[in-house]
């Protein structure tokens, strides 16, 4: 599946807000998701958005190769932010989303990148209020091939915020499990200070994750 969507409120694949009920029982499995070309990279690969009154439910993203989606160019306001998977609410707000499973996906870049703008680059990003469980398990981030293999994913030029996995705060009924993920084989160079997040997990259940990468400015 190839795409070049440059919209901040859509992805190459979009699971959008429902009218009276949310979207339910959706599985994206065993796919290759990438950009249409080097100069036509999308901002978001998979975008899932709902509301507190119309939540999406039973969404599974599993066993996919998601690659060559990082943006290196700028727009009128500076950098262009790009996300591999984004779960959130309309207009960037929070949403109630139930039973999200992000399992055994591979995120990587087949070539080295030289950024021309101060961007943000995120792989798995969530801005939501879970009403049921969220599982982020067994994912691989880094390298130039699946499972963090191949050449080192090298990024240089300007300041780019790195986000590996970033989740929201748990609720009484919505537990977040971040387990057995691997971030490896990455060489990330910025020209100045910038926030760097490998795994940002507020009040989440996190265990068995592996992180090994080189960071320099």
C-alpha cells in the first residue's frame, strides 16, 4: 500500500470518526505500507480518530512493515511532522478508544535521511483516553529492513524530535501495556537541543522493552 497524503487529519489509511457509532472490529495485518516516492512522503501512515461519544473499538494493527515515511522537507511554518501510527481525537484532541492492539509491526527507513527542517518524527503516537485495554507489544523500530536488521537508520541535519512510542495516561478501565518492543540500529544526529522520546509511557504497564541507539548533536 503506497501513499503520499500530506494532510494532518488523514493518513494513507484512515479510520475516521463515526456518526452514531464508532468504527469497530478493524484489522490491518500483514501489509507493506510505504511512501509513493522519495519526494512524495505522507505525513501519517495510519490515522485513527474518534470522539468520547463515538469511540472506535477493537482496532488491531499487526505484522505490518511500515517504512520510508519520515519527512525531510519543510513547509511555510518550518518543519513537517510525520507519524507512523497516530491515534487521537478530532482537531488534535483526545478521544475515547477501546481495545487497541499494535502488535509485531516493523518501522524502518531503507535510506539515510538529511533533514532540511526542524521536524517531529514519531512511530507510534497516541493522544487518547482509553476506555479499554491498549496493547503495544512486539514492535520493532530501526534499521533499514524488518526486525531492526540491515543498515543503521541514520538521520542527520537540523533538529528533529524522535518519538519511538508515546502513549497517554491510563484510566481505571483502560490499561496500557507496552511490552517486548525493540528500538535498535539507529544513529540520530541533531544540530542542537531537542526532545528525544524512546518510550513515553505515563502510568502504563511497561516491561521487556529493548533500546539501543546512538544520539548526538
